[in-house]
C-alpha cells in the first residue's frame, strides 16, 4: 500500500515536472498570455559548422516565418554559445532555439519548464528504423529478409544507375520514409556471434573498437550501454571478472568496421548501420565495383559475415525548441509554421542549409534516453 502511494507521488511529480514542456500538457501551471507575446520573435542558432550557412538564408527564412504567422516579425541570429542561447530562452529574450537533442536534454534538466521541444528534424531513414525499436536488431540479423542496410528512398529518380533499384523500390513504396532518431550499433563477426557473443554483457574481457570520447554514437552512447550492463572501458588487458572491456580506438565509423573485419577487435561500435557505407558503392567511396552491381567487391559479404549485437538508446536529431515565456498558442503556431514552410521549395532550401529536410512533432518524453545520456556525461565523462 505504501509502495503504491509512493509510486503515485512519483508519477504526480513527473506529470508536474513535464507540464509546460509538452504539447500534451493539459493543465499547465504558468501559461503565458498571448496578449504579452512579443511582436518580434528572436530565433537563435547555437554556433556550429552550419551557422554560417543558415545566416546566408536567414532573410528568406525570416520572411517565410512572418508570412506564416501574421502579426509577428522574425529575427534570426547565432548565439555566442549554447549557454547564451539557453539563457536567452530562459529570460524570454530568445523565443525559438535550434537545439541539439543533448542541448534540449540539458535544458529540460537544468531549467525545467523553461523550454518546450516543438519539432525534431528528420533524415532519410533505413527501412529497419521504421520497425518497433525492439525488433530492429532481430530484423538486421535475419538474412532471409535480404537486409543490406537499405535507405528508404522516396524518389526513385534519386537512385544512381549502379544502385540496386529493385531493393530500393520495394522498400520505398511500402513504408514511411523518415526517422527522427538513429542509434549506436555494436557489430561483431557472425562466427563470434554464433560462438555466443550475442549481448552487451558478453563483452567483458573482450576487445571493442570505438571512436574518440567526443563521438556520440561512436563512444558516448556506447559508454551508457556499458554502464547499464556493468561494464567499463580499460586501455590495458581487460579483466572479465571486473566487467572490463579493452578500448581499441579508431578514427571513424567505417574504420571501426574495417578493424573488426581485420580481427583487431571482437566487436565494433558505429552509427547504425555504417556497414552500408562499406557495402553500397557511391560516387564518393572510390572503391572497386568491378561488376557494376552497386556493391563494393571487397565488402560484398559484410552483411552475411557480421551480426548486430545491440543498439544503444535512440540518438535524436536536432530540435526546434521554444521558450515557454511565449504563449502556448504562439508556440503551436511556430511549430505548424516550420512544418508547413519546409514542405515548400523555398522553405526546404532555407532550412536544408541547417541540414533539416523535414520535421516531426516532438514530445518531451522522446528525450528520456537523451536525459539519461546527458546525466551520464556529467557524472562519468566530466562534460
Ligand atoms: Ca560489385
């Protein structure tokens, strides 16, 4: 009885904590009055390699936003750093912020109720990403499906002549096309998998390839997986009894897989599914495709010779988030405006400068995993 009462309290606390942050929030404690919404909406980007690009198209985006939300003008700028953007949103001086998933997670933890995630940007998705998360590893390991890490391609005209049109066509015509998140993937050789390495816990005492400590899918999300399974990295000989895993550092996602294929490590982390970058021929790969079947000769067996051991918690794409200092009505209008704008040619041109090609509605609960990762970084990686 006591336990369920405490659970009820915990649930109530969660509901209260999430109010003001989600579109679903039914009873929001502090609802800004639309009458107090500013005439000029400041939209701010966090400095990044894309920030210069977005400023080139800022005037176009400002006009499109103003046309979609009558009664307001828009001013786009790049903040001096992430904290400046967040402080601006907290203080009501910045109404809309383009935050990464980790930045949103930090904002929601450190300034609860001050920022509402409106949208998550989407990317072209692999077919497997459309399946329920729990089924994805099984699907990737089921060779009867002929899984080759296919992207879903929405326009068949995008296919190069050398790609595998039959496979793309089958996928592209049957499923939704975009995903808001991806994951870190742990891959091992089929022989290793068949010998029993089928779970994260099985890595104790093994050598695992991973990227530098700043890489999300190549190190940070994998480290959270380790932590949750009682494993730790070591750079020396690993003690399996202590849950140690030897860290073999590689410089890139395909390097990680190449090192696995060479036998430098027992399993390898990459984003999912980096195997396709070795398998499918592309203009940039420069690798041999002697029979022009769209598959790189050297890596034609990578999907049959390897297996996926696990995926990390989902890694969400960039967000568009709003300060809760503006009314819920205006936040909803901004959310709708970005979704409508990116469907237009001019809007897509402007927003693709920030690598956005579409949006899906976001909810705060999408970011539970991202908050876990953020807290892990603060506690264990000193970030
Ligand atoms: Ca070939």
